[in-house]
């Protein structure tokens, strides 16, 4: 079984729950275990919130006023990518942004949460373009009554 979808969203806070609900609905329909679905939906929300907050300038009509979310459910794995046109990540440490937020910080813990909730995480950019790409994946578990199962 293979399902994929891609969204082009405005960098607005209201876009975050939209992406999360679409992912949860897809996984529920496919029969993915609710705990796995929840972990991935939280990770997706954090990646989207990061794109909304840091994904580019806020000039109306600017290409950076949007970001892209792509999800792939393929066999036993779900892979999610969130790409924006913002300044990108500090690449002085390959594959991961630098810095961590203190435990009592109100902001800055989203990327750490993504690392904890997903099996594999990559922070990078799009070759030849400004911007950041957060991609992560997780091995899927299926409900016993799953209408679609990995084959």
C-alpha cells in the first residue's frame, strides 16, 4: 500500500491544524496504529509551526509567504517533508541545526520534539534555493482491523 499527498500552504497559524488533520485522517483511514499517528501528527505540527514562524519574509504575494508539506505512507514507513523558503538552518553542523532551547523556554523545543518522536530526522535545504527542509520518518504499526495494510 502506498499513499502520498502534498500541500502548498500559506505561512499562517491556521495552516498547521489543517496539515495535522489531513495526516491524522489519512492514517486513520489506512489503519495506522493511533499512537504512531499521534507521534507523527505532533512532529508534523512542530515542523509546520517552524515553517510558519521562520519560513521567509512576510511580504504579501511573496513566494516565501507559503510552505510545502508532503507525506508518503509507503509500505511499513511514513515519511514527511516540510519545506519553506526562509533563511534555512545553520549548516555548520551537517544534517542538524545548532543550538537547543532551555527546558523552561517557551519557544525552540519543536525540532527536539521531532527528533524524539520520529525514527530518522534530517534538517537541510533545497539545493540551489534558499530555505529549509525538515524531513522525518517512522516505521508504521497497523491496527488489527486495518482496511489497508502494508504488503
